[in-house]
C-alpha cells in the first residue's frame, strides 16, 4: 500500500514537522491555504472519517485535545482558527489518510465554498 502521509510518517518523504508523539504527527502543508496551514494525522493509517471505529476514539480525542497546545506553538493563541476534515472527493479530500487541517492567520468566511 502506498500512502503519501504514511511515507511522511515513516520519514521516507520529508516534511516540516511541528509536533510528533507515538500516535500523532503534525506538519506544515506543502501548499498553504493560509499564513498557518498545518496537517494533523494519526500515525495509524485510516483512510477517511467514515472509516473510524470505537477503536480510534483514543487517538481522535488526543488529536482534538492537542489543539490548544498546537495553536499556541503555532502562534495562534487567541486568534480565530479553522480546523477542517475533508471526507471523500466531493468534499475535497485528495489524500486518503485521515487528516485535520489547522488553518489560521487570516479571516475565513462561512459557509466555505
Ligand atoms: P485534502 O485535500 O485531502 O483535504 O488535503 C490534503 C493536503 O495535503 C492538501 O492541503 C495538500 O496541499 C497537502 N499535501 C499534498 N501533498 C503533500 C506533501 O507532499 N507534503 C505536505 N506537507 N503536504 C502535502
Ligand atoms: Zn497512510
């Protein structure tokens, strides 16, 4: 199985890492859509949001509760941020290893396009 984000996790493809522990990696997006654009991924290969099971609740909760720390380390404390998951092509998913975009450093409109 070839997966871009698994290759980044394995260190086979370089990325600008911002956080790493046993179960999670965060790194800068290669094509930033905002002044700060970081991707947060579980190290376990899970294709998409709709594949999550109860087994994944620990790492998914961990990703959410890491947000305050990541935002602070990214200089976004007190700033508005957008945390996004795109699930399936119709919603814009292009890499099929579940990830959350952290977007910050500018204003965002709602609803998204
Ligand atoms: P998606 O479209 O699946 O929600 O998000 C995939 C994201 O991965 C995109 O924002 C895209 O810019 C980013 N991306 C694609 N290839 C690479 C890469 O090789 N390195 C990094 N750091 N980001 C990538
Ligand atoms: Zn993967």
